[in-house]
C-alpha cells in the first residue's frame, strides 16, 4: 500500500514497532552516573529489538520511530530535573560521519525529545576530528572523543545520545559544557549496553548495516 509503514526493528509491514518487537524491548534499570554528569538514565537495554531500532535510525535513516523515542525519553525525567533543564543538546557525531550519512542521529533524538519537553534544542558542542568510537574495544573507548563548546552554555543542560557503553563520550560532553558555563548536565540515552562493555566481535548483521552502537554517536 502507498502509505504502508513497517516496523523499525524487524522491517515487517505494520506499526512503527510491531507487537512482537515491542514485547521484546527491555527497559534499562538504574545505571552508574558517568563522571561529570549530574544524572543519567537510559530508556532501553541495547539488545534484540532495541538494538535494531538504534541501528535502523543510525545507519538506515529510519525516522518514523523518533516521535515515540522522544516522548519516552522525556518521560524519564522527574520534576527536579525538568525544573533545571534550560536547553536540550547532543553529543555530536564527527563531521565526516555526518557528511556520509547526511544527518546526526543524536541530533534527531535530541530535537524529538526537546519538542516533547518544550525546550529549545541547541547545538552547543562540536566534535574534534579523531578515530570513530564505533567498533573500538573498551580500552580505546575509555579515552573518549574531544568536544569543544560552540558558545556559552546555560546553567542547566540536557544531553541526548543514542547508546552508552563506557560513558566516556557523555563525560567528555559534560566537561565541555561545564567549561562553557553549565552547572548541571543531565544525560539521557535511547539505550545502554547490558554490561556497559563493548563486544569484542562484530556480527555479520553489523557488517551489513553498520557496526555495534556506541556512546559516541559516531
């Protein structure tokens, strides 16, 4: 059919997230707060259908699920967090990745979340060129990327990213924002890896659609 949609996780015709895939989504529990971050929460555990949702957005530009993800991320915040957040921003991907894909998935998530929160979405950070975090082992990821502020940051910032693994990326983002004037830096991610570590191997599906998700939005 002309207006038919398909599941963003499995690709079968139907709802944006089919009943089968929705049933397989596992909510993320409490997680350690990365260094320099005021509070951190993830929506989903990065496995199964949740992993496919993130990969679909990141590598296949499947945007229909953005509204649902933005709403769900916004609902994670409590009253105290909402009161202090002035702007929503994101941990940007590298300029090379953005040119290759034509978009930044972390920015898309941030703008969808900002609409739900009725807060401005502002590009407060730029990322220095470097080796992409995606596909790197844990030791390499721990160093994290380098972010520089684009302008002065307001006192309360909310950073959105796609997947958290080691936390190095959001810590680097928080450090840059604090250097630019932020007092609190809350962080939300669409997913987090089950153990907070990076898989050593890359699956055949990853090779086809893109490597393992990363906290670097790389």
